[in-house]
C-alpha cells in the first residue's frame, strides 16, 4: 500500500523513529492491532525489567499479528505506545529502528502509571493499511 511520510518545516522534526504525519491512499484493508505486550504464546513475559527486550518482543508480536492479516510492519501507518517510564524513550526507539523503516508511521508515546500486568514496561497498538 503506498504510504507517504509527511513533514512540514513549520514543525519540529521528530526525535525518534516516527513521522510527523503519514498519508495512505484510502484503498485496501484497515487492520487494527490490539495493544501488544511482551508475552509469548506460552504466556511468559519476555524481558522482565528490560524495556529493550520487551520492546523487541512487542514488535515481534505486532509483526506476527500483521502476518496473520497478510501484512508486514511496512503497512503500519500509526502506532500508539504506552510506557511505564518516559526516560526509556531512547532505548525504545533504538529497538523500533530495527523494525520500522521509512516511510515511518505516525506515533504517540505516553507514560502511564501502570499497565495490565505489573511486569509490563511497554504496550503498543498499531493501525495498518493492506493493499486490496
């Protein structure tokens, strides 16, 4: 699906692995990926206490969900990221750089006081547009 990363000189450049805005031609299928955590299929939590390891597992889980829909991470146009500690921003984006490439999805990251399990450090949901 053609996706375009948009930027304006009137806005500050992003300091992470995301774009100011992402445009997608409105044909195809929308896929809404629920908030993914660092759980594996057997229910264990990867990387307890390690936000980079958890981010990697979350990205793998998003990738797996998209594959079930016939898509890839390249189809993602938006992610919402919920973190327990905003000081982990750089670590999270270092991992995201291994998974997302230009044109980058639009993104929001917010710090939350807690997630569904006390060992979760990050949760990410995604919206993708798949061709026809």
